[in-house]
C-alpha cells in the first residue's frame, strides 16, 4: 500500500513502539498525528519527524478519558478531513498479584488499554465507514492469548481488545474498513519502567526492539488478517495452547508464578 499523504493517528506516540511507529510511517510520507499525555515528549518526537518533511500534529490526550478523546478527535478532524489509519497503541501494565493490586489499579489498566481503544475507535470509525476506507490497528500482546500470573488484569485488557477486534472485524466485512491486531512478545521499551516491575528482569534474550514491532504495525495497516503475532514463530505456542491446553498452560503458569513469588521475597 502507498502510505504517502495518508493520515495516521498513533496513540501512545510519546515513547517506545508508538514513537517508532510514527517514524516508520513518516519515512513513508504519511501525515502523522501524535497522541499521548506528555506533550513535551510528543513535541520531541515531532521534532525528530521534521527530517521527513511530513505534516504532523501533536495532541495531548489521556485516552482513558472519554471527554478528552472526544475533544482530541474534534481537533484532529478540523485539521485533517479524516484519519486513514488509527493505531490504538497506548497502554501499560501494573505488575502484581490480583490479591495485592487495588481495584483502582485493575480498573486503570482496563480504562486505558481497552476503553481507550474503544473511545478512539468510536470517534474515528464513522468517517472511515463514510469514506468506505481505512484501517484500525490495535496493539495487543501475546498476553491476549495467555492468562498469566502477575499480569492477570493486563492480560484481561488485551484478551478484551482481541475479542472486540474479532467481533468488529466481522461487522466491518464488505465496508472497505479493516481491523488488525498486532500482538508482540516482550519489547525493549519504557513499558517496564513502571515501579511495579522494579524486582523483575526488564528484558529477556528474546525481547524485540520497537522497530521490529513498528514494522509489523505498518504491515498490519494493510492486512486482511485479524492478528499478527510478532515474532510469527510464537503462533505455534498460541496454537499449542488452544489445541493442548493441559500441556502448555501448566508450564507457562508455573514459570510466571515462580517469578511472581520471587518478587515477594525481600
Ligand atoms: N513493551 C512490551 O514488552 C510490550 C509487549 C506487548 C505489547 N505491548 C503493548 O505495546 C503498547 C505500547 O507500549 P510500549 O512498550 O511502547 O511502552 P511505553 O514505551 O511505556 O509506551 C506507552 C505509551 O502509551 C502512552 N500512554 C499510556 N497511558 C496513556 C493514556 N492514558 N493516554 C494516552 N497515552 C497513554 C504513553 O504516553 P504518556 O505517558 O505520555 O501518556 C506512551 O507513549 C502498549 O499497549 C503495550 O501494552 C508492549
């Protein structure tokens, strides 16, 4: 697909995967709308994009707040007539057992990772449908396929994202609008800077860099697939989980539980 002059809106664009995705689309000549809470960080990204001579817009917005998303989308649509590609990438996790996490901490992950995606989708989808073109890319995780100890509520938010996307994909059939979920394994970003990850090893030898995921997102924006798992070899693990749940679930569960227990020992 030719992304030149297409308008791409990326949530969570101030850091990590979102920032790198902005760079990859800018290289291809797209107009870039950068959305996140930290305006200063977004402006730094906007400065980095200047070398690509593309049109940019910075929008400071907390996607977990319905009203803020509504105002942000109005501002965006005043400046650009429509959004061709919506990338729902903003998200975070709080590490800890369900027992230790507060209800507010559990709610906050759902509000950003799941409802933030819904608010953006609801505001930009109608114009995509009117134009009979466009694509939504939802950044989930392999945690959308495995419920894991220590990140149960994060997994729930990503399971929800995948389920919603699958349902919406069927609804969008024949409309010219597509939706694809990108599900990476661990990625080296600020994601693990949240204080709750303090006692956790930040990365594993298999951790991806954000450029690999950003390239998968660019591919996803023109894909007819529901889900792109990155790296693709992890699809085997997902298949194994669904086909032989009694085999792989206890292995993964035990290893993540061991990790969770070890973070509780001082
Ligand atoms: N890193 C991994 O291992 C990994 C693996 C699989 C999937 N993912 C997913 O990838 C996505 C991006 O994460 P990342 O790894 O790039 O982490 P990151 O570097 O921490 O970036 C997260 C981005 O989300 C934004 N954000 C968080 N809460 C927000 C809110 N309420 N409203 C608007 N923006 C918000 C942050 O910006 P502000 O703080 O400026 O708002 C930041 O730009 C997330 O959805 C995450 O679940 C990450």
